[in-house]
């Protein structure tokens, strides 16, 4: 009978990981966990303590820091696979999971399904001939070398790519390898996994090549399986049910999707919304059940396309069907930095990035050229960002795979602030109170088109009091709004005075807040 070793890469929510491990191993299956070394040590300690007496759980021998689009995700997977191969000699299949996946079939059904099909289940389409990549770079992922994290070092990432193109530093793909691409959610037989591990030890040239490709978790295993396994033993599909919106973002599943999920021809589903408490409970009980019959209808994707194509929003047969368009999510934290001096706020965000791991985005509702990921066009213009602000913000949470996000706003964006504070998410605000010299106000007037380089001094002197009063009015409106979880710091206050407010806003330690407050960004002109 099939015995599944689940390969789990995770970086947060230790309680959910513990529950997932207990559910999946209760039926006699196994789990090998790689917990990101960047995550809180106490979280990993909690996982190990809770699962210490479970012989069906093991851990990657080495933990590393993982980043989206990096080789680190593949390396972490290989570490977890190696541990599973060594510790679970009875495992017949190895199934890649994330913390957002849950079983939508019983263990009994899953084992019978795999026993009846002697195949590897993995998407593997020709990299160059298929249209699997919908937007963004394609061949550039392979023929140029990528050593930087695109999300954390966007400017340097694209400058490096631009320089390689200019210097014509394209490289050759290993000649005997036909690169494939597909979903990273696969299920492979033991023999295949052992062949892959042997390959990694003998083909150093291929390993060097993939280490500097971009998003290798969508190409590495897909390519090696196709290279090592006879074609008639590969089923080019994933056993994990997932859907994507028109913007290329994963669709979340909610409490009212239980029956729909059970009717899909898959063993797991991704992503289960953090808010879908009832769905998680029902699916959690399902895996260990016996004698359950499933009526496979497999209509999920076509039904989603039909309904969203007609613009339906809300609960299934009610206010929402697939996604909560009107909320960012109760479990999420949006932190808004409000500052009229944009350069001051940008320096603040840069320091926050260095001290914390929280994604931070500059004036996305004010500057058209703010660096943003490709979200299918919703980010293309300021008008679209403002009109679809909640959808945009929710997609950014998904893109960065985070529950905490920082954005900058100009004090004039009061309507946006009211909108986000009315959401069910936890919204915080930190206002940076600034001093405005006459020189700064003149520069501001020129930047926003109120004055030009040739505007005479007399006109400027009449204009400055009006601009100063306008800025004071904007600040007063924010304070009069009575926002909850509101803090204010001053650009020239002592670091010790600002640190307490920064710690409260970011929910970081006093030492971390002081490191941020001691930088010279608050004293810039």
C-alpha cells in the first residue's frame, strides 16, 4: 500500500504546522519539515516540542533562509527530501506541500489512488514552446545569471539583468537538458526521488546552471523528472487543486467551498483562507475518515471562470462566492506611514527593511513609477491602483506571502486612509510630523506645478503661507479623524522619544525601534 512522505516548506504559523503534521501522520503517512531559518527560533522550538513523540515526523538536517524566486527554495526542498528518504524507508511517494494546503480526500482514497497509478505526477511543459508563463520574463530566467532576490532588491536585480544584456553575457543551457516548467506542487515515486538525489551528486554542471536561474522551483524538478523518467510514467498534472485569478494571483477557498473542493479530481487544495475556520475543521476531520465516497465533478475551474466572468462578487449564492473583494483579511496587518516629506518617509522605510523582514512599499498611490510587481495590469496606473485599492493591496499581501505590509501615503490621501481603517484587517498609522522651511515649500510648489523655475520672488512669498496652511490643514484632518492605532513622531525629536511610538507601530522590540530612530533620516532637510 502507498505510504506518502509529505515534504513541507514553511516559515510561519507553528500551530497550523503542528496540526497539519498530526492530521497527515495519524493515518500512517510521514512528514519532513523544512522551517525557514529566518523565522523566529521559538516557533521552530514549539514545533519540535509538540511533535517530539511523533516518529513519523522528521526535519531537514540543515535549515536555510528561503526567498521567493531563489535557488534556496529548491535547496530547502532537497534537504527535506534527503531527510525523508533516510528516515522513512517505507515511504513510496513524496508529496510537495505548503502550509496553505489541506487534504480534500481521505488518506484511504489517496493511497488507493496512488496504488492504482504507477506514475509521477508533476506538471512539465516545454519551457520555450509552451505558454505556461503568462507575463514577465521568459528566456531571461535561464540565459542570464540571477544572484539577487527580485522582491528584496528589485532595483539591483533589474540593473544586473540590464548590465548582462548590454555586455551580451548570455549563457548556454546544458546541451542534454530540455528545460521544462510547471507547478511546484508535485507527487513523485520513491525511485524517481532517489534518481534525482543521485543526479544532484553527479551532474554538478546542471546544478551550477539551475542555482543562478530565476524561480527554479518551477523548472528544476520539472526538468529532471522529464530527463530521468520514461514519458509514459509521467502524468503531466498536479494533484493539488489551485486556481488563479485573471491577475495571476492564487484564489483563496472559504467555508462555503467544502462540497465543491471534495468534487475535484485532486488530493489536496491550495490556498485555504486563514479566515476559513470551519472549512479547516471539516477538512481536518476528513483525511482520517473511512468509507467516504466522492462524486468527482471537477467543475471548479470552469465554474469560477463562468461566475467571475460575469463580475459576481460575494459569498457563494450570496454576498461572496470566491473572494472577499471588500476586505484585506481579518488576519492581516496594514501599516501606513504618513509623511509630507516623501524623501524622509522613504529613508524611514529603507531602515525598517534593514531591521525587520516586513515588506515595505513607497508612495504607490502618489508616484506612478513606484516599483511594484507585475499584478496583471491592476498596478499599471495611479487611477487603477486607487480605484481597485483593496484588491491591489490584497494581491500585494499574496505576492509577498505575508500577513504584514507597510505602505507610504501622502497626508492628502485621507479618503484612502478612511477606507483602509474601515476594513476588517488590523490597520495602523504612523504620522511623521515635519518642519517645513521656506526652501522646502518652494521646492514642493515647483514639484506639484504651483510654481515654475521662473516664478518671481514676490509671487512665491504670497504663495508660501497658503501652502503652509494647506499642509497644516491636512495634518489636522488626520488627527481629527480619530483613527484607532494612530501614533505620531516628529522629524527632529530625540531618538528615545520616537522609539516608543515606532515600537508600538511596528510591534518590534524597543532595541529594534531605537535602531530605526537613531538613523539620520529624521533630520534630513
